[in-house]
C-alpha cells in the first residue's frame, strides 16, 4: 500500500505540474460550452403549449384545431388535464399553459382565459400565448369560424400569470453533456497517448522488471485521471452556474455527491477504454485515428449537444446504447432533474456493463512493450 500511494502521489505531481495539460483539459471543454451556450439555440426553437379544454364545445374545438393544423413549427400543442399540464409546466417541459374556461364561446358572455407562462423562457412563452390568442380571436370574430347562421364564439379576456419552472433551457441540457464529454476525452486521449509515450520510451518495460507491481503503476495512472475528472466536473458545473444560471438539482450535498460519483464511474469506464486502445494501437500514427474513430461519433451521437430525438429513428435505436449516452443521460438527470440513484439505475447498469466489456478487452489487449 505504501508503494501504491507513493506512485499515486508521484503521478499526481507529474500531471499537475504539467500546466499546459491542466490548462487545455479544462479550457477546451469550457470553450466548447461557452460557444454553444452563447449561440442560444432556444431562440430558434418553437414554443410548446399545454391546453386545458374545460369548455369542450365547438368553439374550443375550433381553436384547438387551428392550433394543431398549423403548417409551421412555431408551436407544439398538447391537450390534457389541468393537473397533467400544470405538472409539465412546473417541470419546464412546456412554455405556457392555457386554460379554456367552461363558458368559452357562449353568446353574450365574456369568458376569462387563464394563461400561465414559465418565466425562464419568456420569449417562447410570449410566442405561445400570442398564437393561442390569435386563434381564439379568429374564432371569436368569426372570420374563419362557423357560417353566419350558426352560433359564433363569444368574447374573452386574458388573465396572465407566471411561475418559475425547472430549468429545461438549452444550456441546462448542454452543460451536463459537456461534463460527460470532457470525462470521455480525458479518459481516452489522456491515457492512450501517455501510455504510448511511456511504452516507446521504455518506461513500462523497466517498470515491469523493477520490484514494483505493474498493477500499482496502472492504479496510480488511473487515480490521477479520475482526480482530474472530478476537478473538470466541478469547474464546468461552477462555470455553468456563473455564466448560464444553471441550477444543479436541488443544490444539496446529496446531488453534488452523486454528480461526483458519476464522474468517477464514467472516468473508470473511459480510462479503461483508453487502456484497451493503447494496447491495440502500438504507435501514435495508429492511435490518433483509432481514438478519433471511437470518440468523435460518441461526441455527436450521444446527446451531448442535441437531443437524440433529433436523429433518425434507426440511428437513435443504436446510439442510445453508447457508453457516453449512458453517462450524459445520467449526468443530465441528476443535474437538471435532481434525480437520485434509483432514478438512474438503468444508466448505471449500462455504464457497469460497458465497463465490464471494456475491462475484458483492456486485459486482453494491453501490452507492456
């Protein structure tokens, strides 16, 4: 144990004294996060609105039909019960909630339509309410409504209120994904090229002949990378809090502890993957394309920058089982939703299965010379 600790301390000192390595391991993920965060993709997305139809008459049906028949992608409509849509609004899954009152559309009655919006997405909420009010006005005025010999919709007034739902903005989606991506890059790139350099310089050969257990050396290397994974996770999340007003779950210690556990769990998986790649690729000329071939598809197909729903259905069926997908989904569930261990057991099982598979491959492929 004393030898193991000595090697681990030496490895930590060697890595943390390399200021360039530390700078770029932290700077690159932060730079990517800031660039994509400042693009503000929320401005280019349509609004989502939940409608509670308490009237259930021809007038309210005409309004809902106009909204759902829109040919553009500015508005997505879902009709449900008051409890269901209120829960969706509080969870940040919709931008506005419209409650059509019982007397809506009756003659000589000015009904009060309630509109509740999420103050975290004021632009999309305003768009949703504007389009809904436009559809109601068209029904009320009869410009596109029923024929003159039928009953027309009555007038209405709008009563607006706001609440603060859970953070479902693009930056709230992006930051946990960047954390997962940085853990993957550190584990794969950091291990592959470091071990290739040690192997080419004969360091591994000499260690194998020295009175030192090779497993102790590998444990020291892995521990160093895991410590950097934890540091990266903390720095990126703190930057997200400062720059994008990110809310990390409920902000309690249990949430932060689970985030760090995921950082270590994911770090073990991708460091082990780096060991397997370093055993397969004997030179840097081979290691570079192999490493990119493995990491690049995961970066763009694992839901780091965009939801998997944006991919074709066949591709989604495959990419949902990628190791980075499991880590990004678990990290996002904890950071954005405040999920606990029981809520992410599927992602943890996926990470565990991949770790077992990659460990078996690393054991078979790893070479000291």
